[in-house]
């Protein structure tokens, strides 16, 4: 995966790029396409729920062209997102 970290629109001091990238590489990461009526696939934004190697749960909104990933927002998972992630993970095991 190749990430574009140029002019990121959020603060990278609270969540370093390394942790965010690791959350995308999590084998149990969930990538979701928001429900919307956008006809332009190139403008589609996706959600990701994953964990870094240190176990930190991260929610991200991103765009991809299939090669590059552009993270628009990342933050720690909320308790509800953490519960959803853990539930889906247990279903896969």
C-alpha cells in the first residue's frame, strides 16, 4: 500500500502515520463504502476500522484509486466502533 501524506487535512501528532498505515494492514480491518448516491466512483470516500500493531483502534476516512491511499481523517475508534470491529472480528474467527 502506498499512502499520500502530503498536505493531510488533520493533525498527525495525535495519530502518527505509522499507526494509521498499520490499521489498514490489520488482517481484520473493515473497509466500508458509505451509503450514498455518488455516481462518480473516483470521488468515493471509504471508511476503515482497524488496529495498529500496538492494539490502538483507529477509524479512518479515505480515498483510493486502487494504488494510492489518501487519508482524509483518522481518529481513535469510538466505543461503538470498537464493539462493531470486535464483533465482526469474532465472526471471522
